[in-house]
């Protein structure tokens, strides 16, 4: 059901992703993905898949960012300043001191 919701969202927003394997063992797969949403190439994220002994998915976690930008981006820095002002100021001071 959750996967169907995600597929419907991806289709409605014209979202396409490319995945790369990061790590795997007998019970877990971790991948990262990059992609586009409605023609913008700024989406990225990480997925963690956990399997039981029968190979069935028992948990899937998705961490996604639909408009990720580098720390040099003015837009990203303004977002951080509005959402987390003390963190943004602290990060800026630390970056200047490094």
C-alpha cells in the first residue's frame, strides 16, 4: 500500500530516480538515489531495506530531499536561516573559521 502511494506520487510529479548500492549484508540493503522532479535535477535520498530470514521486507525507511542544494547555495542558506537561525549562524561562523 505504501509503495503504491509512492509510485502514484512519483508519476504525478514526473519523478525519476537512479539508485546506487551503498552497502548490503544478509539482512539489509542501503542505497542512495538521485533524480529529478518535474524536470528539476535536485532530488536525492537514502533508502534502508531490512529483510527477515525468509527474504521478505520487514522494514523500509526512506530519507528524501526533493530540492537538495549545496551549502554554497544562497537559497539553501536562507532556508536554514529561516528554519534554524542559531544553527545557520553557528555553521556560518564555523565555516569562516575553518
